[in-house]
DNA sequence: TGGCAATGTCAACAAGGCTGACATAAAATC
DNA sequence: GATTTTATGTCAGCCTTGTTGACATTGCCA
């Protein structure tokens, strides 16, 4: 390793900020994210869906009646990209799109009964893995895990995340 | 929330395993991973590369002279998929492929000077974000972060991760 | 009434996964 | 020494999911 920025030990209490420690963290993110998505991916595949469908289902479930625009902002994709996914979910009867009552331009999105069933299935699979990991790691580690992840988000996404998690606390 | 598996409080010390806590963890992974990759992605885009190129560059740098087969196992993709990426990196003079001396069927992969430059650029961008997050969160949180991520990996990937991180400790 | 906002849709393109098939060279094995 | 297996590369085609650009509809609002 060369002496790039952040190399070496800058102080007795900063040993966790060496290049080597940072690299471990980076690689841990890579490998963990793979595991994180692998269980739901297997379920989605059987239905002919992909990760994008899971994300849409998750956040529609999370915020019943959310608008398309809001969903776009949370997911951070283009409307054309989201629309493709949403179309298939609506056509398959997993998501319902209702015209807004206050503002009739808006569409409010809800999971149907069938949508809730799939959501539960995906959620169970993903939660099982996260729960096991949390249990093995313990409460203190989990707290640290969340703290670091939050610090890693883009400010705009952090705001959205915090807004999502503060209700339902 | 319904009473799915893992719902509710099972004991005074298990409040961190409620569905709500798990969901926060899941959403934190989603939002954090976005931030985690956004800085390198911007650099890659200027060169006409994508995430797959970054991953290849990272692990070739990490393990100088690794074989194609080894890289395939670490990345968890097909050889056709990796080959496409590797081809462009070799053609662009960022990666060198040398015939193995012991086993001449194998190709050993190395970053060239130009490859090292790009690696450093990508690495600096990603490390800057992770370093800031680590610094803000503190050593204890970082330790918990790594513990949870490790517990979240597939066993096979965890073994690979640990093998990678134990040398160069 | 005119303009802006929310949504949907068509078309085209790119990245990066995948499968299947086939080729070559070298190692390993019988 | 002949055969099989391994490591790699490559062609072709398919899928998901992201992108841009253009355009239409509807409805809110000033």
C-alpha cells in the first residue's frame, strides 16, 4: 500500500481509520449486501420478478397510499424505470393504484391481498437473515451497525430514511 | 404489523429484534449501499465503466496475480460476465494477464500502472466516505458494524472474506 | 385561460447479469 | 501414450433494470 490520504496511524485512538480497516469495511459491505439480497431474490425469481419489484413492494407496504412521485424520490430511479415495474405489479394484481381524492392528478399506491402475501414472504426471508445476524452480533453491535450505515448515506437519503423511521418508532 | 415470526418482544434484552428494528436495519442497508457506491460510480461513468469494472479492479489490486477462476469465485458471477469486463480492462491497458508459470493454463491478473492510478482514484473516493462515516460513528460502532455485516454473509462468502482479511491484518 | 405539475407511455439504448455451446491448451489420470 | 478433466476464452442470445428524449393527458392553480 502506498501512502495515500488516510494511510498510517494518526493517533493511538485512530487505529480503526487505517487504510486496511477501511478496506475491510468496504469488502464487508460488498459481501454482506450479496447475502442480504440473496434470499428474497430466490423467491422473486420464481415469480419472474427482480430486485426492483422487491423495492417497490417494500416501500409501498411501508407507506400505504404513497404517491408515485414520493416513491420515485425514495427509490431514486426515473419514472420510466419505475413505471415498468409498477405496471407489471398492477397488471398482476399485487398493487392497486387509486386516483387521489384531494389532488386527482396523483395516484395512491396500495398492496392488494395478493401483494401483502408476497410482501410477507419476501420480508420473512430477509428478516430471518437479518434477525440471525443481529442475534449473533448482539444489541451493541446492532446499534453500531445502524450508526455507521446512517453516517454513510447521502444527506438527502439520510433525511428520507430518518423521516421513514421516526414514525413507527 | 401482523404477528409474523419474530414479532413482539420476547424478553427484556431482545427489544432490538422486533420487526420494526429489523425493518430499520433493512432500510438502512438499502440507503447506505446507495451512498457507498455513488462516489466511485461518478468516476467510473466518466471512463465509460460501471460497477462491475470497479469490483474487478478492486479484487485484482487486492490479490495481485490472482487467477481468473479465483476472481470468479470471489465476485460470484459467470465467466462470460467477468470476461466482458476483463476484456475491456485489458484492452484499455489497465489490467495485464500473464500465463501462469507453474500451470500454464492459468492466467494471472495484475493491474498496470494505469490500472493502479484508477484503482487509487476509486479507492480514495470510496474510502473518503467510509472514513468520514467511521470517524463520525466511532470505533465501537465500527466494530459492531463489521460484526453484523460478517454475520449477514453467506457462509461461503464469509470464509472468502475472512481469508482475504486475515493476511494483511 | 394559460401554465405548471403528476402521471403514463413509446422508443431506443446500455450495463451487466444469465444460459448454452463450442474451442483450445495444458494438466492429470488411467 | 491415450484419454479425460481443468482453465480459459468466445459467440450468440436473452433478461432486468437503469438511462434519455419526446409526447399526451389530466387536473390544479394563478
